[in-house]
């Protein structure tokens, strides 16, 4: 019994059809379903959707961590309820999803889900070469990588909730100068450096970025060329982060949400090791190559 990884995310977008057009003709995802004003899209590698989009602004509506079995759902439902947070149970709510528990992640109330996927959507491993369809000759993200939230003026409450009640591990934590609260954290349930990260932000912000897995820098260049041909310019990168050391490139979609292409994410296999602690005024957090923190990164959606 265990939690696995980030399964999918549900975002608000400004214009539904324009969003679907960007995701399919530029990013290379495939539309697999529509229901109740929501469109579900996939990279095509695994057996379910990676992102769902609903018209009505910007930001994150919900995100889901995949679970091994229903015992996981029951266990975390009890632990979250015992922490004083209301849990909602739903079945057959999204394509490929058998059952979820959902609760509001404090303090910004993004809807966090723990999801049990349908048996037909599950495989012991997923083969990118077995992608069923891609009209851009395979040039698309391999998978959904991670989500980074905006969680209010101090990330401490969110960090501690995930650590104490949902068995997340912190890989890196950035403290405000002097140690007065936490600016950011990168946390994981599986073996990779982060499934869910969080930054302090304004009260109205819910999402910093949604990240997509790409294998290497050469692939990233091709993806960025494709995104630029679609009329979307890069906000930052390519580069290598200091925290986490993964490759990165960022851009804002026409939806108004920030996306990241992320590659070479390191594995964190020693769960007994503590996180790296950084001070927010320490250089090298954003880029191990010396790139400055972009001014535009002060804004989320």
C-alpha cells in the first residue's frame, strides 16, 4: 500500500476551445473525453488523463495523487478527517478514475485528491513507444511531472499538513531570511524529487505552474521550437535548477497559466534523510548556472 505520484490536475482556463487547441496542436496532447463543460487531455503514455480544463479564469481547481488501492483511500480519509478537514468521497467522477477522496488543502483550499484509477488504466510500467496516437509525430511531453502551488504568505502550514497527514517527504525547503517562515518547499510521495511543490504567494493565487516531463535538453529544444511556432514565447530557460537540479523551461500558455518543461528529475530514495534547508537570500536556488530569478516569477495564477 502506497501513494504513487501526481496523477492529474484540473485547471481553470480563460477560453475552453482556445485552450484545447493549444494543448492539442502545440503541446501535442490528445483530447480523450468531454463532460460537464470539462475537457480531458492526455500525453498518451499512461492509461488516463493528465490535465483537465474548465472555462472560468485561471489557476488550479484540483490535483490528484494516485493510490495503490482502496485501503489507501480509507486510511488517508481517516487521517485527514482526524486533522479536522472535511473529506468528500466520489466515484466514477473522471475518465479512468474509479474512486477518489477529496479535501481542501490548507490554507488556500485547492482541492487535493487521492485517486484510485480503474484497473484497465493501470500497468506495471508505461512505454512511451506504445503511445496510441500523436498527430505531431510523437513530439509531446512524456507525462505529467509535478504541480507547484501558491499557498498564501507562508508555506509552513501546507508543508506540515502534507508531511503529517498525507505522508509527503520534503526534499528542499526555502526559509525566509532569518528563518521567519517558509517561502517554498518541494515534496514527494514517490521516488522523484517532487510531485508537489509550493511557493508563498498572494491570497488570490492558487497555481505557480504545472510541469511536464521531457527526457533531455535536445528534446526540450524541439518542444520549445514547437511552442514558439505556436506563438508562445519562453518566459525563462532553458536551464538547470539549483533546487532539485532538474532541467527547466517556463512559458505562459494562452490560458494564462504557467507551464514548465522539466527533465532529468533526480530520485530521492533515502526517506530517512532530512531536506536541504535554504535561506531565501542564498544564491543558486533558481539556477545552478547563475541565471537570475525572473521578475515575472513573482506572479502566479
